[in-house]
């Protein structure tokens, strides 16, 4: 059973692509989470997914989707976080948006109808 997870934060580092004799490639990235106690999360990008960082730079905000993978080797258990999608955070550039002046509204004040001199007070009862 495979479960997917997401981590959101700032891309802290992008490692070099490592190539192995078998043709396998791997790249490590580190994402720093936000909050009171930020965490540094190391994730692996495997094979063609190493190219997902092509248009990203350190300091970019990202959401990374990943799977937990674990294996045993010589009696030791290893756990890896394997990224399968990176979504950059899109920030709107507010400097290009024309400034809209704030509309000031004044509270409505009750106004009485003008009273004409020839009008009498009329009480229907």
C-alpha cells in the first residue's frame, strides 16, 4: 500500500544530479517548512523527475508531493522520501496591478423630509 504526502515550504537547496553506472539518476532537494519550528526535509527525485527542478531556484516556495519508501540492507532499515511532483507557488505581482483608490463611504444620516409652512400635523386617530 502506497500513501502520498505533501510538504509545503521554501526550496532550501537543490543538489546536483547523481548518475550511476546502471543509468539510474537521482537528485536531492531540501525543503524548509514554515511555522514556529521550521523543519528541513530532504527528498529524492529519481530518474526523469530530476528535471522537475529545472525552472526552480533556491528560495522558491513549493509544494512537494512524495511517497515514503523503505528498504532493508545488511540488517539496517533505510527510509526515503521520494518526490513525484513539485508545484511552485504562484505569487501575483501586485506592482503591475493599477492601484485602485479606496472608496470612502460615509454612514447614511437620516434626513427628514422638508416641511412646508402650510402643512398641518395630521394624526389619523
